[in-house]
C-alpha cells in the first residue's frame, strides 16, 4: 500500500469514480482511505481535491454514511 500524497490523490479520484457508478458505500470507504493517506497535508492540491470530492458527495447528503463523512471532513475543508 502506498503512503504518500500522490496515492491519496488517486484514491480520491477512485472515490469519485465509485460515486459516478452509484456505489456510494465504496465511494465513502475509499474517500476515508484517501483522507487518512493525506495525513494532514494542507497543500492547495489536497484541499482542492478534498473540496471537489465533498461537493460531489454533498449531493447525497441524505445518505447516512455520506453525512458522516461530510461531518468528519468538515474541519479539513
């Protein structure tokens, strides 16, 4: 498993792909992994990637796992 930022970026994009395919559970699970791999990275790219993902997930805010993720990442966005 990779531990570095580029891997986290790819995981965030993978989460978006899962979401586009309608697999919300996989999207949120992958998104959590991406956030964990970012490990406090506060770069512009990291912030932008997380904000993009949060915006896309926000359309499904009514799904409990999505709401939990959005709450969990609210301070990092």
